[in-house]
C-alpha cells in the first residue's frame, strides 16, 4: 500500500550561485582582514599562524562549496534526501513530545491517588467498634503471657513433639535417644553434646528450631554468647534446610572440633611440663586433625617418626579417632585398639598407653632377633614379666636390662659401665631401632666378654696391649667371623709374644691362641706364628683366675719351647705338642732317630719353669723296653718297675740351647750305660751300682767302676780299687776302654786276673810294697837316699807294655815277658806266653842269615826242669812257656822261684 | 467530638490468650522471655504459685477496664466523617491559598497544587505578596542572662564532677604508687612494660637475674585495681604446688619418710600484693626445681631413675626408693621443721638448685666461648641437682656394701686386712654445700698378709669413663712394684678377685 508522499520542503533553499558568491566574498574579506591586522602582531610565528588559520578555514569552506557543486549535478536526489531527513526529524519530535506528555500526566494524576484501604482494620472497626489485635502493627507493648498459658503451651508442644518425632523418618541414629519435656526434645549424644530442639508450629511437618546446646565433656562451661548465637543461627538454618540429620552433623562437628581444641590445649600444657622436648605437635584446624609426634629425639634425626594423628577422619562416621604410625608404619586398629576421644580424652594416658605398646613392640622385636642371633645360647636373654624389659646376660657375672624410656623414647641399658653406655649411645642413634638393636646388643655381649677377660687378665698381672692386625691376617688366622681380638702378655715375656683371645661373632666360646708377632714397617703387626691353645672351658669358667694363672705358666712354657720346637722341626724329628692350658705343655717326640732299640720310640718332654722368670728345665721322660734296675739320682731317674726313665735338661731358655744335641748326648749316655749294663749282665757280672756317671760292678772279688762320659767329664774312665792288681795296667786298660769299649776291658780284667794277682804278689815279695817304699823314701834325707839307693832298688820291676804284654824286669838278671795271645778259633783260645827276653838285643841279623838264637839263661823253658809244684798245664816252648789263664800265676811263681835260685 | 475517644495509646484489648495458636504463642514466648532456654515447666509452675496471691487485684482492675463501649457506631461514624470532612476542607482551602500565593513567583509548580475550582475562577499569579519589614525586637537582657546562667551552671557541674573524679583518681594513684613504692622498697625489680597489649609496670619476680634459665622467666605486671590497690598478675600462670620427696623401702611398700616443707616465707609480708609476689616466686622456684629434676632424670635413665606418672622415681637399690613429686600445697602447712630424712633431702635439692643458679650466673658473666661451626655442647644442659646428691648416696651405699663383704672375706682369710677412707676434704669455697659439690672418692687399701697389697679407688658411681673399682696390686707391703692394674664394675667382681688374691697369697692348709 502506497502511503502519502513525503512532504516536500522548500524553506531555506538558497541559489548555488549566491552561496558560492557569499563564500568567495567571505574568504576575501577574511583574508583582507588578516592582511590588515597582521602588521600589528609582533611575533613572526604568530603572524604565520594567524595567516595559516585563515587559509585552512578558507580551504574548508571551499571544499564544502566544491561538494555542493558536485551535489548540484544530482540535485533531484539530494532534494529527495533532504525531504526524508526532514520528515524523520519531525517523527522523532512527535515521540519526544508524547513522552513528555505522559510524564506530565503521571505527575498530574498524583493528586488523584487515594490510600490503600486498611480493610482488616475497617472490618474490625465495623464489627467491634474499635480496631483489635493488629491495629498497632506490633508497635505497642503487648500484655505478658500468663505463665499458665505458657505452661499449657509447653505441654501442648510436648505432645506435638512426640507425635512429630514418632512420625519423623529422618532422625539420625545418634539422635535416637531423646527426651521430651518442657516443650522441647532433648537429644543426647554421649560424650559429645546435648541439644534442645523445639517446634514453632502445630502442623505435623513443621520445622524444628534450635533452643539450647550443651557440651558433655571438658569443664562443661557455658559457651561464650557469641559462639552460642552463631551456633543457633547455623543450627536453625540447618534445621530449616535439611532437618535433624544436618543438625546432628553440624553439632557433632562443632563438638568434636571443640574437643580437639581441648585436647590440643592439653598437649600444649604437656609439652611445657614433663614431656617438654619429647613432643612435636601441630593442629590442622581446617582438617580437624592434631598431629602429635612423640619420642622426638635430637640424636636420631633420620629415624622414621612415630606419630599419633588425632582427628576426624570420615565425614560419615563422625568421631575422634586415632591413627598411630609407629616409626613410619601405620599400626592397624586391631593391634592397638586405642579408645580415645569418647569417654577418655586424657592425652597423657593415651600417650602412656601408646608408648607402652610401642615399648612392648620394640622389646619383643629385639627379643626375637636376639634369640635368633644367639642361636644355641638363647637362654642368655629373657623377657621380664610385663614385657617392658629385656634382661640380657652379657657375661657370667654381668647382665644388662634393655628397655626404652617411655617419656623420651631413649633406649636405656641398665647397670651402666662405660662399655654399656657407649652401646646405649649407639643404640640411641640407630635409625631403625628394633632391626639393628639386636645386633648392637649382640656386639655388646662380645665386647663385654672381651672386656671381662681383659679386666680379669689385668687383675692377674697380665697387660693388655693394643695391636692392630690387618684384616687379611685376621681372616687367615681366626676365620671370617672373628672381629674382637684381645692381645695379652706378661711383662717378663719377650716383646713379640702374646696370648691372643678371640671372641667369635657366632657366639661360640672365646678361643685362646699363642702368637708371635712382628711389627711391620707401618704400625700394623703380622703374625709369625699362631697356635691354638685348647682350653677346657664353659662360659662360667671361661676366664676365672685359675685359668688365667695357669695360662701364664702354659704360655711361658710354650714360648720357651718354641725355639726348641722350631729346632725339632728343622731337624725333621717327628713330634707332637700336647697342649692344654690347664697343664703345662708336653712335647711328644718320636725319638727313633736318636736312640736305638733299647727305648720305646716316644719321648715326652715336660718343661718346668720357675715362677716369675723365664728359666726353664726340661724333663724328658721315656720308657725303656726292658725293665732295668737302675738306681736313680738327680740327673736321671729310672723307675725300676716300669722302665720309665726321666732326665732333666737345664738352661732351656738360654740362647743357643739345642735340644736335639743335648738329647742326643744324654740319650747316648744312657744308651752307653744301658749297653754297659747289658754287657755286664751278659758277662754275668754283678752290678753294684749304676748311675749316669758311673757304673760299678763286681769282678770277682774286686769292684770296678767306669765313669761314663758326660758334660763334666767327657772321657770314659775306668776306676779300679786301689788294691786291684790291675792298677799296673790301668792306663792300658783305659786306652782299651776308650778305643774298644768295656767288653774287651772286662775280658782283659777277667782273663788277666790271675796273672796280675800273681804279679802283685811277686812284687810284694820281691820288690816290696811300693807304698812302703814310698814311706821309706819320704822319711829319708837326700844323702840317705844316695847311700841306700842300692838297698832300695827293687829286685823286681814290673813294666807293663800294654794290657796284654807285661815285662818283669829282674834287674841285672833277666827280663821275663808275659804276653796274652788270643786265638779266636779255639774255644779256649786264650794263651799266655811267658818267655825270657834277652837283656840286650842281639844285633839285627844280616840279610840272608838265620837269626841268631839268643841264649837263654833259665833252663825251665825247655821242660828240663820239672816244676816242684803243680803248675797245671803248661807247654814248654824252648824259649818260653805257654800256659792258660788259670795257671799262669803258678807258672810265673815257679819261674820266679827259678830265677831266685 | 468529646464522646469519641481518639488516642494514640493502645487501647486495652480483651485478647483471648487461650485462642492463640502455637505458631503465635511461641514467638511471643521467645520475645517475652528472651530465650526459650530458661522456660521450663517447673519454673512456670513455681511462677504460677508465686503469682496466685497478686492475681486477684489484677483481675478486678481488668474487669473495670474492660467495660464494653455502648455508643451507637453509626452516629460516631458520621460525626467522625463530618469532622474529617471539615478538616479536609480547611486544609484544601489553606493549600489553595498558599498555591495561589506561590503562583505569582513560580506559576507552574504552584498550579499543580491548586484546585481546579480555583484555577478556573482566579487567574494564576493574581495574588501577590511582599515582605513586611519586621518590627524591631526589643533587646531583652533577661533572656540572655538566663541562658548564660544556665550554661555557667552546666559548666560548673561538669567541672565539679571532673574535679571529684580527678580527686578520686589521684587518691587511687597515690595508693597505687604507695603500694609500688613499698614493693620497690623490698628490693623487687620493677620495669616499664610497653607491649602492644599491656602497658604498665612490670615486675621480675623470677630467678632470671639470679642465673635461672627456666622457660618461665618470672615476669608479672603490677596493675592498678579499681580501688587503687596494686594488683599483681604473673604473665604465666604459676601453679601453687611444691616438690615433695617420699623415701620408701621394701620395694616401695613401706614409706619411711615424707617431706612436708616447701619454699615459703617464715613470716609472710602483711601487704597482700607482696605476699602474692612472694608466694608466686616460691611456687615458681618449686616448679623450676621439679622440672629441672625431671629434665636431669632423663640423663639418669640407665641409673634406674624413671620419670613416670608425673613423678621422678629413683631406685637406690636394695628396695629403697626416693619418689619426687610435684603436689598441691596443703591447706594447712606445717609450721615446724622436722629434721626427717625426706625433709633434709628436699632441702638439699633446693640448695643445689640455688647453687646451680649461681654457677650459671657466673658462667653468664664470663666471656662466651668462641662460636663453633657446628655441633658443640648442649647450650642448656640439665642442672646438677639430683646428680651430686645421688652420687654421694650411691657411693656411700656402695662403700658400705664393699666394707661388709670385705669384712666377711677377712673372717675366712686370716691374712686379709683392709681399710676404707672416704675423701672428705671440703672445699672452703662452697662450704654451704659441704662435700656435696665435690665428687665422692673413697680409697680402699687391702693387705694380703705380707705378699701383696692393693689400692682400690672407688670414684663417684655416676661417672661413666672410669671403672667403679680401680684396682692396683702391689708386691710386698710397699706400694712400689705394681703387679697388676685393672678396673671392676661390680662389687661381685671385686669380691671374687679379692678372694682369689687372698687364696693365692695364703693357700689354704687343707689343700
């Protein structure tokens, strides 16, 4: 639909030409104006600026004129556009006017407005003649309610409440216990709070409202009014929104947090008092959590913490619970069963309980571990009855009690010694207590054992010395399990000898060793020899004084014996060392290399030392194969009944002492004696005495003794009794003895007995007694001696030339030679040849000529003279007589008689 | 108009409380009784019983007041309406007048409140007004004087009250400062306190200046009470407790002696403030004593000293125990000092704490040791209170045990003889504590016939670096040639050794 045309606007139209003209005129006038006024402007810049402004303005004008001229080409359209714009302006003015008119209308109508009629009051006024209840809009004070009314209301409320609560479905289980009285329902949550709730409505589903709240723990003081008001507001809003269960959770949270705050206060008090320094605590209020760390220690800072977390852990289960973390690991409830936060809120007793449990845990852990470590000797450790202490036997006399101080968590070892205290220190610095404590205690036991041995050893005169052995040495000598080594020595010992006590780590009994050490270049020592000492011991007698005293003897012996054993080893003599600390050491030697068959091969060597010095005697004990009745003396001791012989070697500790040589010497001596004795027995002689020095035996009527070579007297010597006829040939006999031994001597003595007896007799009768002669000579003066020389000169001299050859010299008459010849082929091959030997030897025969027979002076040799006495069997040999040993005396007497004629 | 009662006061209404609903009553109960909390059935019943007597009169009055109004309603209503109308008319006329008057100045705004009737009949702005010069008011000097007098009177009253208040204040200040002066005269240390929360006069009643390093420095504030007397308030609450020592025997079964003395003034000062200060100081001393003992006891745990159940228990061995507790001060303190063992014990403890204070003071006076980069000793080591006492007690017990067992040994070994001497040399410097301050040492000489003799040094049992029995054995009768030297920790060990040594020096004839 086409509307009416836009009205055409004709007003205010100006011709283009006029407009352009005006613009030009204007521009010209302005320019002229400027040009006129410029000279009055003082500053050059200002002049320029004024001119520029005029020009800019003129340019703008001309630009507009230019635009107009352009528009003039499309004047139709522009005219239309102007019409449209003019019309639109008109329209807008209409709306503006309308608006203004409406505002004015509203304002004008104000006077016509009338008040809202108070109908209610109007009705009251109409019906009663005066307004009643609500007329005052609660501005006027009301009359007080009568107590009777209130009482009745309360009773009504009681009924209403019981009905409502009975019907209610959202009562939380904690609110099941309630009491209705005084127009309110009182809900009681044990150990937490009591809340009074009322209703303000007689509808059965009306909202409850909060009346009162009481805490059922702590000092039960009235809450501060601010807190109470806040609680009431929060309670009412919770009741209005979500009912009783919301109220419960609100109040329970409040009560529990209040309780936590009280608990925290207790903790603060505690940490100021007796528990100071042992607790670390923090209260995370936003999380309703108290973190309480107990047994805080300055020493073991790396040890996992033991904490109690007291707080509310679950939104659904509102109660204070305790989470216990024992050294970093949480303990399940089933184990600790802590009841806290309900009836009991005493933190001190909670801590007591927890620390007791913790203590028991530690003790039982250590107990188990220690038993496992101790193995067989697990009876060393025992639990005290309440499980709070661990009694641990360290040594036979000493024991310690392991426990943990419940206040500080410090490990405590009772019966403090410096050693135990240092163990206590290291126990307190442990990171993980039960795991490592057992091994520390075990180590303590070893150390105590070592220390006890050291103490007792020192008490008996030993000195302990610090010696460092390299680990390799330790391993090679004592095995892998030995860590604790004690080096003991006696002051009089050579400086490199020690008795070593090792305490094995496996808990077995200590071992005893004797060691010779040597200092190396550095301070370390190295063992030259290390020998086990077998000790008959149990734990109690392990280190009693008896043992330690015996050990001195044993070890001293052993030290002195050591070079001897070395020598034996070097000499490759098989030997065995019989060791026992309770006795002196005994060396058993196989002496087969030293002695021949007469003795049993084993030889025991028992050392004996004088107390306090290193002088040592060696007692050697052997057993002869045959029982000999050798008399005992100080150097050798024969047991006649058993054949055991004992001999003693002295000076065994002097340097250069050689057991083998000495033994060889002494054994040879014995052997000699034994062989002599055997010989004597063989020969059927009667042994008078026998000793290591001498053998005395009976030879016929005479006694003969032989000195056995020894250290003092290295030669074997023959002793004859002074009256023995053999004295003449003593030196020859000695020579024989030296060269050929006793047997030929005895043989000679036996064989020549007759001869020398006769010779002695002859000398007595002829030559007088030499003793008598001596006496005479000694009584004479020198002059007398000369005068009596002739008279004194013996008529017979006996000149032995050897044991088997004797010359009888009849001075000036003749010489008779007696020779003993032995023919071994014949049974009685012993012959004596008695013959005359010429006084002067014939000149040596010329070669090729027969020797000239020497004329004999006696006529007896050829048998021409028959003996007047029975001389027994004799063979006449022209120049002599051969006879037997039995009758040689008689023959000689007869010959002597013949010479005497 | 006089028969219509128009009043702003609330008319007495015959409110029927019985008909009110619960939802109406409950808020009113809350409003009346401030809170529902205190409204109980019992209290209401009581109230009703109390009210019974008064209620009769009230009821009569109520009856009188509550007479029903008999006047006809319509009549009243018409009269009321007439009056209202007349009033309305009057006010409309007044409005018109004022509007017309204003319309000469502000025609548009005035015209809005003019009645249409006026507008149509009278042109706007037709009424003019002009200021009539006010007549000269006569100067009334009486009024001015009246005002002045009233103001002066007011000022005087105010000054009077100020003066009287100042006087009382001054009196209070005087009593306060007199009190402070009397306290200062007794030698108490007073100082200014300028904390954010407290300002005033502080008092050092504790032992900080005497060398104590206890956590509670013993600082209090002297406040002025409402009556002007000096009120003493310790900064930290000090419990009125004291240290009690109980000596028990037979494993704690039999109580031998209980201490009943504690630090207090023999003649308490008459001034209550001073008495309170003294009392608090003594309580602080007792508290410090107990906690220092407890702190020290932790060091002695391996010596059978335990801290449990709020008490320090010292096991002296052989069933004897000492229990140190911190207990409430009895209501009626004993006045006489009985020289019982426990009393003497606790006295020694107190002397030792005082002595420890003095030592610390001396230490504080000496220049400090150079700082160490790390470690270093505990800056606050426990004070020696229990240790000196225990050392002497245990030492004495040990020596007597040693004497007993050696005597028994000497009866069986004829060559054995012994002699014990305890080092009693007291240092004159610390004569008040006698030999307590010196570590106990005893020397024991044992003779084994002529063959040897031994010297045994028995040091303090609480030290740990040395053996309990330091034994040196000499040859012969002189002390020249040492044959052995060792240390034992237990009496049993010493006994065993002596037996062995005696046996060795004199072998039994039977063997």
